[in-house]
């Protein structure tokens, strides 16, 4: 039977249900709590959440509270979260690390000193959260900790590390981080290798491209949705020829019809490679395509950044509906080719 979705709880209902003896009701109220964190209800909600954290023996409920505190930005609870780093429950420890990474101020030396021992924890899930929290709070100061993790035995941590090293390099030049990231482009795990290659190539660092091609060909499952799109864009931007057959399949599918979510990006990448049918398709799409297609093509051009697209983008500026997107695409071209 069709059921209407439940309406979000009011502040009064949330406060009432946070003390309800029924676990299901309390858990649902905990998940609603962040909605009231920016209102006058914060002073009423926070003590109730902390009480659950301090008094409950239900690890699932305490984990939900930690997530709610992080989502609600309730930094006042940091003092109550720190003792949970030594809690007997693994999930509580993991989510305490996650919450601290979200709530503590950048550069908080006390919190960083409490997190540091967990970078070498036995359980990789704990190391994962500790590494993420360390970068979130230390920024460029996390370089040594990140570089030390490049030989971690767990592939999920090395994948995370590749992403964090890319973000670290965005903050400024760091030769140690650059070397650590480049070393991961030859990692034994295919996804770690592919992510490291994406991070390097996106930042102008020479790297192999086999992992990028594997992502374009869907021979490798992406770790994040953005990975696949970035691989397609880089294939066009950097003229990665081995990706052309896979790009063609994604751009045109069977009999010229494709339902691929990245079909417009694939067409633009192919056009950058000089694929004649793709060039015609992009030109036609910008002139006569529907609104979605034209915006998608301009967005892809801004990411692929091939100089040959400049005349098409300049022509698109004449359309009032496309002017802003076309200007953004031209700026991206200028930055890439300056």
C-alpha cells in the first residue's frame, strides 16, 4: 500500500523522541537532529545528543549521534568525542575520528595529537579515518603523515592517499608529496594506479595512462563517480590515443545512439582527438541540440580545453542562453593555453 513520507520532526518532537525508550524512535530522532543545529534549538538538542553519547551502551546509536554531531557542525561536543577514541567498539572509534575531522578547527594541535597514534592502528578502517582527519585538520602540515602511508598494505588507504596527495599539491608545491603520488601510478592495485594517474595528469605531472584508459573502457570500476568523467576529459585534453575505441563506444553507442551518462564528454574528447564524426556531432549539437545537450557540450569543452574548440565556443557566445557557459569555457581554454 502506498504510504506518504513522514514529515520532518519539529524541534519539540525531536527533543521528545531523543529520550524515547524505543530504540527505533530514538535513532530516527538522532538522524533528524542536525536539522535544528542552526536554530535556537541547538542549545536544547546538543545536551540530549551528548547524553546518549555518554550514557548509551548501544554502539549503533552512538555512531548515529557522532554522525549527527558532525553533520550539524556541533563543535561544542569535541570534548565529549575525544574520550571515544579509546572506546571498546571499533565503529565508535572510527566515527569519533570522522567527527573530529569535521568539527575541530584546522591546526588544532590537541586534536591532531590525539589522532596521530591511530595512523598506525592495526585495523585499516581506523587508519583510513585517521588519515582523512589528519589531512582535514593539518592541511600542508599533513605531508609527512601522508607520504608515510604510501606503502600501506591496504589498497583502500592507498587510493584515499592518492586523492589526498592530489589535494595537498593543490595547496602548494611539495616535492615529497609529488614523489609519493607519482610512485602510486605504478601501484600493484589497478584502482590505486588509476586514481594516482588521474591525480598526476590532472595537475600536469607526467604519468602512465593505462589506468585512465581502463576507466574510460569500463574495464575498471571507479572508486568515485567523478573518476570516470575525469578519465574521459583527460583522454581528450592530453590526446590519449589508446582511449579512442572506448570513447567511440561511449559517444555513439550502437547505430549512433548512446545512452551513456558521459556521452557528450566522450564526443568532445573524441573531437579533440580529431575524430571526424565527433567533430561534426559537436558542431551540430551546439547549433541545433536541445538545451541540455548544448550546456553539456560547453561544460565538456571547458574541461577538455582543446584550443580547436575556440571558434565554436565564441560562436556560442552569441546565444544569450549560452553566453555565460561559453565565457566560462573560453576562460578555461585561456588558462590551459597561457
